[in-house]
C-alpha cells in the first residue's frame, strides 16, 4: 500500500505543477487584456486632449514642434479608412 500512496503523491505533485503553470498563464492573459483595455482608453484620452489643444488655438505645426504630433491618431484613421475605400460605391455595378 505504501507504494500506491507514494505513487499517488508523486502524481499529485506533477499535476499541481501543471495546474500552477496554467494558472500563471491565465493570470498573464488577464493582465494583458486589462492593459490593452487601459491602452485603448488612454488613446481615446490622448485624441480628445489633442482636439482640445487645437480648439484652444494650438495648430498642428506648433504641437509637432513641441513633440506632440498627431502621427498615432493619423495612422489609426488611415487603417480604419482603407476598408471603406475598397468598397464599391452604391449604385455602381462591380
């Protein structure tokens, strides 16, 4: 019987180490998801702040000279416009 119990204990240890690694993977994936959500929110805040700065009288060239250019926002707009540009116009037979 001792051999059976010892074998069971070893098997449990092996399973526990496997469970631990999967638990760490789940935690890491959750953290990535949380950070991606925070990044998306930060990008929205950045865009709003940029628009607010331009409404307060700053122009694009001035903001660029200050190191506050709008390159990231422009890249996001370009990637969202591309699929729309590829669609045929309404009423046009393709």
